[in-house]
C-alpha cells in the first residue's frame, strides 16, 4: 500500500514539475542534428541578431557567414557562455539544439 | 571651438556653483507645460507634452546653416544603440543610455557626473529590438528613467544618486523597458515592452515623490472587460499590447494619449478577431489610468503593426473640435483623430507601398482589407508564404516625427520594405524566446532600391509635399526650426539639415556611427546649439538584409553643433 502511494506521489510530483501541457516524450527527445532542425532553432534564438539565413548587415552582430568552420569549440563557448552583448544561451537551448544550429550554420556556409 | 583659458581649479569651483544654483531653481509642472515656449531648455521628451519636436529658436536658418560646426563631442563609452534624446534643465544636459545616466555641461561638453544602471547578465536575451534607453523625464530636481530589466528609477539631478527604484515587471517573463517616462497630471507614467515574448501589456502610474504605484492598466481585455470577447479563450493574458513608446499629454483636457503595440503572437488567427486593444491608442486620465476613449488603428494586428508611434498633438482649425492627434502608423496610413473624443478625421496612405488594405473606411475607421488580409485573419496555419507591404518594420517605425505648427507640416522618416511570412501554429515558448506564430522568410526591397524616405506631409490636405528618397531608411528622429530647417540623421552616420520648403539638403556632417537619436535645439548666452546622439541602431541592420550598412561601426557619442564664430 505504501509502495503504491509513494509511486503515485512520484508521478504526481513529476507532473507538477513538467506542467500540464507537457508531453514527456517530446520534452526529452533531443532535436536531430539536421540543417532543418537547426534552422528552426536558429530562428527561435539567433535570427533576431544574426539575420535571416545569416545575412546580417549590422556590424554590432557577428557575421556568422565568416565563422571559421574548424573552430567549433569557439562556437560552443560563445553560444553557451555568451560573449560581449550576446547573452548566454546555455541554460536556454534544449538538448541537441546547439549541435543542430552548428549544422545549420555549416549548411548555409557550404561546409 | 572656443578656447578655454581658465585654470582647472577655478573651473572646478565654477562648475560646483553652477550645479548648486541649477538645483536651487527647481522647475515646476508649469515649466513642463510651457516647455515649447522656453526654447532655451528642453524639459521633456519630445520638446513638449505634444511631442511636436519643433523649436522656435531661429538664429540658425537655411541661409546660414552652412556655417554650422561641431563645438564638442563626448564619448558615451558604449557600443549600443544611441536611440535617445537628452534634456537640458537649468543649464545642465542630462543623458540616458542603457547602462548609465549622466550629466554634461552643455557648453563645454565636459561630463559632470555619471552613474551606472545595474543590469542582470542575461537581460539582452529579453530585448527584441535593440539595447537603448530613449530618454528621461525631469521635475523638481529629480530625473526619472526606465531600465532594460523593467525597473523605474528616480535619481537626483545634482549627483545621480538614486531617490527611489520600483520594479514594474519581472524581466524573466519577457518584459523590458526602453522608453522615457511621462510626467502628467502629477503622476509618473510608464509603459512596458515585450510584445514578441508572449507578455501582457500594461501602463502604470507612480507617485513622483515615493514611487508608490497608484494605478495599473492592462492593455488586453479579459473577463468582463469590454472587448474581452474579441479574444480566443486564454489568449489575452499573453496577448501582447506593449506600450513601449512615450505618450503625449493635453493638460487642458487632462488626457494622456498612449499607443498600444502589436499582438502576441504575431499570428492574428491564433489570437482572435479584433483582439482589443492591440494596435490602438488609449486616451487615459493620468491620475487614475481610466480609459476615456480608444481608437484601434489595426484591428487584430495581422502584421506586427504596433500602434505605439508618437501621437503628436496639434491644433488644426476646421477639423472637428480643432484639437487633433496625429500618427504616422506602422500600417502605412497617416491618421488624424479628434483628440477630445477619438473620432477619426482622416487616414491617408503615406507609405509608398501598401498591399494589406486598400484604405481606411472614413465612416468606421476600420481598414478595408485586401483578400490577402481577409485570408490571413482566419488562417492560423498557412500553406504558403505571403508577401506583405509594409513589412513588420512598418511604413514608419519608432523614430519620431517633427510637426511645424507654423507651416502646419509634419516631417518624418519612412520605410519602404515588404516581408515574406508563413503562418504556423506555435506554442508559447516562454523565456528569452520569441513567440511569433510565423516563419519570417525575408524582407523585400522596392524595385528602385530606395528602402526609405524623408517625407514632408500636409495633415490637412492629407498629402506628401515633398520627399527625399533614401537607399537605406533613416532611423533617427526629426527636429524642425521655425526658421525653416529640418534636422535628421542617417544610418550611415550623417547628421543633415534640409530646407523645410522643398527638402533640399543644405548641410551634412559625418559622425562616427549611425544616427538613431533624437535631435534637440537649445540656447545658452544667446548662442543656439543643436545636439544629437550618434550610435547605430541594430534592429534594421540585423534583419532587413540591407547591404548599405555593413560598414557602419558601433560606438556611441554625443555631438553638439553651433554656428561658427
């Protein structure tokens, strides 16, 4: 009886944490590392500064069309920790999104 | 440039005395009301409660403006947007940036004091459209400003020390503030930003002395409020309606006019029908926030057509009560409303290209939708992209116009761009994430490549008088002088003077970054000065795909000009 109650409480707690509108499966499955998935994530977080299809013309924002293709470590650090005016996205991106965005940037730049 | 042959010690004493005497002669609400008739100072955002941005100072004329030279430049030590307007109060210039508030001796250009704004490290993710603080309010020795993380702050003019600070909203919900507060009816009034983040817009009235919140007015209708039935269930609570630009005030009618911005998400079919009161103007009592009348420019706001552009007050005899407010709306139409009762007097297309409506119905004030818009209003999930003109930038964006009450002409900077959007259903993401409900596929330039223009508009005859076509739109405010000059700046950094008569360019000066500030004119010891901030805005360059601006660096500073002598 106690085991059953404890299990119920655990499930209830999980539901409270995740929220009523949430589907556990969708929340947990990482985004695939494809250009299309990356484009969607890029549109969510990055387009407002880095431009549609990376075509930015404000010198305030780094032009991702010039990003060095062999410096993924720099990309990961800048995005997750933030850099100058760019906020840190590490705590915001969902699983897989960072990789997908990198793949998208590569696809636009023809890497 | 004036030579300054005074010893440092004596200069310092003189400055201390100047500041002390400035504080001693505190200004009153009456001074704010008379701001336009005391052109030597600048006590309000907009150079007056009507925000006409016009000066009667006439020493600088079309005939002599060629002799306008820089007298000083002050570094603002940041690389953010300098989309802001200084004040001149009792002989001291006050400036707001996103990160600081500062006082400057306006004749010498020397900084007097500077205090920082403490901001959270993650705030930039919650700003849709640029890092800036557009200006200040001032009264009785106190400066008032907003902060990016949605605080309202009162500081002493003497030294910048904080008098009070109130949190208007939690920025982590998607809120922020970039506008100058308004002092009206003995109350400090502020709005809010956050229309791209699924927030609910509002206005607040605060006690000037203590910061105690006196009233709070939501801008979307829920429950029993009139207009609640124009929303789909549950959508109004996250429906947008931000109030991100400063309102105007008529002290005789005791009405504040404040614009309400876009609906959230941008996808109108997801939200409802008219979705009151997005895309509207509210006329409110400043002491209570009670809405006396409203007018909705863009029912349902299908295309991010904020109603927030400056609502300039003017007297136009022969038009209803003769007391009007005018707005060059994002949606491409120039509206003239009777400001006593909100009745629309006229609405004519000012934008070069408009394909979302064929006009505004004179009887109802509602847009006459094109088939594209009829379809967009009921299609939450589009099968293909549509091309909309004007784009989400609008036919005119935030950069405020100038109205010359002598010539009865309005002068403003316009944009001619379309956008391709495909409507998609999107759940509200929360956090520092945009909620648009559409895919923004790109912006489209006009065939002749002129993405903007400086326009002179007759609000009585409802037509363009002249226009100066521009490859890239100007993103700066306009200032007119009674002597017939029109001052504005370009995104490539030139500060220019035009002849109000015909738009002929009379003078130009290259500053270090794009100009997106609001020019002011002021006077000291018989000499007229023009001050402008330089420091590129980012919202256009980031998204519009305009190649002309790729080589404009950031770097904010303050420039002051006068006739050489």
